[in-house]
């Protein structure tokens, strides 16, 4: 009976150690994830990057406007030869 108590205690201690190890790994992983998120946020807030993104958006906008102007011009023209 005394032997069973020792083995149960040892088993419980081992379980507690593994639980503690897993908790430490989870905590490390969360810290790593937080650091990566922080770096990405800083990268996105970089002024040069912001300027480039704004320029790209304006470029897309200009292209859309020019395409709509071209479509309007084409609508005014008639297809066919000289009459």
C-alpha cells in the first residue's frame, strides 16, 4: 500500500512537471507571436511604406478615371466606314 502511494505521488509530480513545461512553451510562443505582430505593425506604420501605398492607390484611381474617359469617348464614336 505504501508503494502505491509513492508511485501515485511520483506520477502526479511527473504530470505537474509536463503541464508546467507545456505552459512555458505556450507562453514563449505567445510572446514570440506578440513580437512578430509588433514588428509587422511598426513596418506598416513606416512613413516611406505609407507614401508608397498612397501612391499605388492614387495610381489605381487615375487608371480607373482614364478608362472611364476612354469608354465615354468610344461611346460617342460610331462604328462603320465613311458615309
